[in-house]
C-alpha cells in the first residue's frame, strides 16, 4: 500500500465533506432562479459562502467563488491591474517575487506580454522569504499592485504578509495574497492581514477539486475576467452550489481544529526532518527551519536528480513530489530554489514531503527507513532521470 506524502499537491476529501457534497448534489435549482427550488439552492449556496467567509476572517459579501486557486489568482492579479489602470493615471508596475507559484508567474508574464505590465521582481533570501525593504523602496504611485504568497508552496516558508500590507497601505497600493498553501495549516485572517484580495482552494484542505475562492475587500476594485449574468460581484457564471457546500464543510472542519492539527503536524514534521538528517547526513533542509508550514519538509540531496529519487520512492511505496517540472523527459530546476540562490545542479536534487491529516508517525518512520537506499540508487553510476521517465530502475 502506497503511503501518501504529497498533501501540498492535493488532499484526500474528508469523510464529512464527502457526506455534505453527496447530500447537496441532488438539490435541484439554479441559485439565480426566483422560484422556490432556485431559492433553496441559493440559500444553500449563501450559507456556504458565510461559512467560508467566517473561516477566513472575512464577510460573506467579500467572497467570490471560483473554479479553484488558479482562477482566483488570475482574477486578483489581472482584475486589480485593470481596475488600477482604468483611469488617467498609468500604473504599469507589478511587484512580484520570482519564487511565487506558477499561477502567479505565468499570469504576470502574460500581463507583461499583452497588457503592458512592467514586472518589478522582489528578491527573496536563502529561505525563500521576500525582501520587505525592497518592497518599501520600490513602492510608488506607478505601482498597480503587490502580489505575494502567504507561505511558499515549495519550501514552506511563511511570508511577512501583514508587514508588506501595512507598507503598501501608506500609498494605497493593493496587495494580493496567494494563501492556497497556507489556508487550513496556519491561521489566515483576511481582515487582520489588511490585504485587498486573497486566494484559496478547496482541494488543499480536504475539499473537492474545482472549487476555490477569491476574497476581495469591500474597498477594493477588481475588473472581472468573465462576463455574463453578473451572478457574483467579480465573476459571472452559474454557481456550483454543491461544490460550495463541500468547500464550506472542509473550511469549517480545518479551521475548527486548526491549532491542534498544526501542533500535531509540526511534531511529525520535526521528527521527519530529524530522521532524514540522520539517515542521509548530506541532505540539506530548504526553507525557514522555524517559520514554515507545519506539514512541509523540503530537502535537496547533493548528487541526486529529484525526479529520479521521486520515482524510486514511488516504487518503494511513497508518494512525494519534487520542486521541479519534468517536461518531455527533461528535468528542469525549480524556479523557487533558483530564486533562493541555489545553483542548478543543487536545485535539481529537490524533494518535497508534505504531511496531512491522516499522516502517522509510523509512516514517517517507514519513509525514513526507505530513504537511504533510494538516495543511494539515485546517485549510483549510470542511473539518470531519463531512466525513470522511461520506466527503467536499477536492477531491472
């Protein structure tokens, strides 16, 4: 039986969420219809919106449901940029770090190519934390927005969200925060953070795939990506009421036991970090050793290809991920690690192990026991990432 250690990629749906989802699916009625069945669906939808809002420290009117985190991020970045440039004052600059998720990187690059955005890249330190002083010095009247992570999705480092938001507020510059990796693992309070927009996704917290939300402050203006029936403040389209109900069930559950689950995951994380260091002394922990997500463990293994190690661990019965993308059998170093200052050979030896609600200490022990042999095989002569892509393993 494979042990799942890739919760940062997606999480199993919680039993309570499956039950709530199943109960909502047979409900007939478009939430925008005015007949009684439509209004029943709308009531179900709005109750879910209130629950999601409460879990994020927001008001229900500030929650716009989306198809997931990627849409929410695109709506925030493009919508804020367009709204900020709808008047006579040109504000082409976007402050963004190269260590962001690809949903952000690709969105801002599209804006640069097609909408005249000027990208001002915020440096990050060796832990992946953005340079607050750079943001302070770079802010000016020509800045459309700042976009940043709440926690880095690869190396787990928590970011100085409130500090950046307070600095940006002095010039009235809106801040968007991608909280997809943070929500459900650390406290996320929208109003306390003082940001203009915040993105989250249901499937990262035990909810269904295909549902997310962008929280937009009452004071913020966002130009919609989608136009049609104006079903929501910043997004048109018939709403997925059952999906919203399932999202709400997951949000209520993860925030209800957040502190206890965070402590448990932190203990598992620290045990795993200690175990990996003992088992493979050359392994290097990446990300902040203290201010990091409770379930995130990210190591680089000198001399290893991360994707090779991933495949070997998969064969051994463990699902983990790398910090890289593998396209057409060619491994590519993680842009996050490169932004942190790593050289490409070191960056290509990355493995991310992410823990979740059902992870146990016994599974951690099994992983640590299997790791040395996998690392040894991944660094052995004649064994390459191309072998793993083609499905060949040592000894076959």
